């Protein structure tokens, strides 16, 4: 048994501990961040919104970005074009969101390198020979960590590179900053306006004492810009590499008109691009993009996929595996028969447009889903695009006074009809997987290695 003196001592000790804890609880808590960390993201204000034909919204800098990367989304509304930024080496020949994000971008690139084994192997094998010495490559692609590995490989093999983005939503700001820090002239940031988009392409073409002799394009915008604005530069181009079906169509148009006077490589139709990147990349990333942006369960949902090429095949396989009831629209009889053999019902869009829950375009063509289709969709129908161009869905027809646009979250808009019907539009009709999610690194390594080789 405890003595009275022992009990008193215990009570005194407990009182002292209580007094100490009370004093600590009154001390204001402060969290010290490392100097190189960026401030927490906040919702952007409405003051900086633009209303241009490419319909830029604050989603490109929204704090709830669905892209799983560091890409900063602070409420700094100042355009990167108005900022004076320099690298640690004093270079200012670039334009990115925030050069201070370079360290985070470097980590993203290093992670991507672990999966891009084929490209890294090619780099190690050929960098001593510098096979691309003298090559001045101007590029216009999605600027992601995987593209960063590609660009740094081109530089390691002796090329000089200047780069811009082929999509206004797909740029990872931290990766663009990391590339700029290494000396690559990069002009891109997430959430560009249409004017910014073409300005960045123009800046990538124009460099001090620099004239490109090769083009690496994704979608054909850079090729057509050089052709129309800089005919003298265009005539001196030694080769064009195009990696998307949309850009290939545009090259064929130039060829038929007798205006494609330089060699052009169709990477999109290569076996490695078609059978791996287009199929397997889309099979995984379509679900990633849909899940992140909608939180919808797809088991039992009625889905129509427009186009049954390799991209369409990947989308259909992924959705079928989740239990969705998948319909396919396809104009090519061979692809349509393939869809039938896989158990999909081949239909015309008009036949199912009233009943489906999700519409996905992946044709590489334009005007696939028109206003007449959008008017007939059921309430809550989700509409998105897995093709390169934003013209597969007639988004422009939705920007009329009688329809109301309501931003729900990053890259998710409700378009509201006068009767209250809502259509859920993802990424404003642009490429879903690169706007609303990220993509598998490994398969991109195969495509990138094909381009370099």
C-alpha cells in the first residue's frame, strides 16, 4: 500500500505534468517547409479567365487537377509570357509556368527513365557516336515525363532541340521546367490559350542563330505552321516525323496537293506504335481518365465507342472487362467485323444515342458527334474523346446562349439544356487520357525508341 507521503508525491508529479501539457498546448504550432517547396495550391480567381476559341478554363490551373504529377496549380494568374524567368545558368530562352519547379520535374523524369528501358539502352549505346550531331529538331508533342526522356535522349545523341506542346492541357509544368533548366528551349505550360498555343509554336521555330532542319510533330500543327508562316524554312527541312493519325491525315492532304516537298515518316502506322502504344496505352489510360474525372461505376453502363481502330479496341476491351455493355460504330467493314467477332454490337450512332450512358470518340476524324446527337442524349450522359483533335466532338455548337456551362471539377463541365438536361463533357472534347490522367510509361518507350531510330 502507498503511504500518504507517496500519494502526495504522485499527485504533485501528475500536477506538474498536466501544467506542462497545458503550456505546450498553448504554444502556437508552426510547420516549417523546405525552401524549395511550393506553396499550397488554392482555387484560382475568376479575374484571369480567358474566353477564346479554344475555350480555356481555370481547370488547367485548378487545385484539384486529376493529373497525378506535381504540376503546380496556384492562383497566380500572371501569364508565363509576362514573367521574367532565368535558369540557374542564366538562360532565358524558354517560357514555362514556373522554373522553380525544375527539381520536381527532374524527379518525374528520373522515375520515367526506370520504365523506358529500350530508349535508355539506345541512348547509352549511341551517345558516344553522336549520330544526331548537326540535327536541329523542333518538336510539338505532349510534354510529359516520358517526352522529357525522349528529348534528353535526342540531345544526348547530338541534336539541338526546341519544343512546344501539341495540347493545351497535357503539359506537366514541372517537367517543362526541368527541361528548360537543362538548356532545352521549351515553350509550354498547362492551360494555354489559343493565342498562347500558336505563340509557343512560333517561339520554338524562331531561335537566335538557329533554324530547324527536322520536325517531330504530334497532330500536324507545327508542320502546317512552318509550311504557312515560314516557307523558306519549310523547304530546308530534311525530314518530318509524325506520330498521330490526325497529323498523318494532314500530311496526306499536303501530299495530294503536291505541297509535301520533304521526306515524312508516318510513325503512327508503324507496328510498334499501332500494336503497343495505341492499343495497350489506351486500354489502361481510358479507365484512369474516366475514373478520376467522373467517379462512375461502369458495370452495367451502356457505352458507345466511335471507331474500332487500335485505340477503339483498347477502349472497348477495358470497358468490357469492367462489365459495361459496349456498342461500336465503325465505317470500315474489316474493323466492324472484328468488333462483332469480339462480341460487340456494331451500330449506327443514331440508333443508340438516346439510351447510352457514355459516348467515347476515337476515330482521328472530325465531326463524329454533332449537335444533333448531343441534343438527343439522355440526362447525365458522359461525352469524351480519345482521339488527338478536339474536333471529333462538335463542342463549338454547345457554346450558344441557350445552353449553360457549369464547371464541376477540373476538366469536367456540365452543359445544361433549357429543360434541365445535363451532358457531362470531359476535357472540353480534348484528349481524355492526357488531360484527365496520366499514361503508362513503358509503352511510350516503345514509340519513342521507334521515333529516335
